[in-house]
């Protein structure tokens, strides 16, 4: 699968077939996902692989009752190790870089899962403290995402996206800025 095809074709999957997923494939996905960029190459991500049905149920409860995720054969909990980035970059490393880096890692996971014909969903709505308690996550690690993974049992339509002119600005942030002026400027410079 080409990269652009993976980016445009990936969907949030919330319905899974009742079938196992090879854990070795998940390990291969994580091994490739680890090539995400990170501040100072500190790689602050931590991953907990959950397969136990009871634990998945507790996680679903902590995820504001999103019980659909219990149907996924594998659920990843991705955490940001705040100390790993914070020791070098201080507070900004703890509060921003560790989260950004972990988000890049998560995006790699989602694209790789899709590339392998599996489905996943980035779940961010959950009670961090309850998830921390269930999985015995230390205080220096912040749970960032719950990612249920399985064989898709749905094919969602593409969601709408804002047009570029609604969020692309040139030189300075300007409300109502039109992309056409960027295009005009590039063509004047032979781009």
C-alpha cells in the first residue's frame, strides 16, 4: 500500500470480527512504529498490550463506557514517559514534547495497522487515573491513548475535512486568509 493510500484510507474502526490477531504481527507493527520522530531521539513512548477480557472491560468502563472496544482481540495502551523527555528538556519536554512524540508514534501505529489489513481506533476519552490504577502505570508515565486493534467488521465512509483555506495561513495567522494568495505567491516564484 502506498503511503498516501494508507493516510487517505485509514478509518477509525469500532466494530471487529470475532477473530484473533497474531500478536507477532502487533510486535512487528510496534517495531516499525518506533521509528517515529522524537525530541532528542528520546523515544518517550511506553506500550501495554492487553488481551485479558476482564481487563479490557475495566478499561472500557474507564473509557466512559465505550464497551465496543472489548470486542477487539488486542488493546494497546500507549503512554508518554514524561521523565524520559523531561530530564533533558525540562518542563516543556514533560508537558509538550513527550506528548507530541507519543502522538507521532500512535499515528505510525494506526497507519501500520491499516496497512496490514487490520482496524484500530485512537481512543482519547478516558479517565487517566482509573486506567493508571488498572494497569499499574507509574506516575511518571501518562496514558495518552487506548488503541483497540482487530479485523474490521465495518467500512466507514470517509469523514469530511475542512478545506485548506480554512486553516492554512501565510507568513502570519490571519482570520479569513485565502489560500489563493499563497498559490499566487508560489507561482510568482516558479514553484
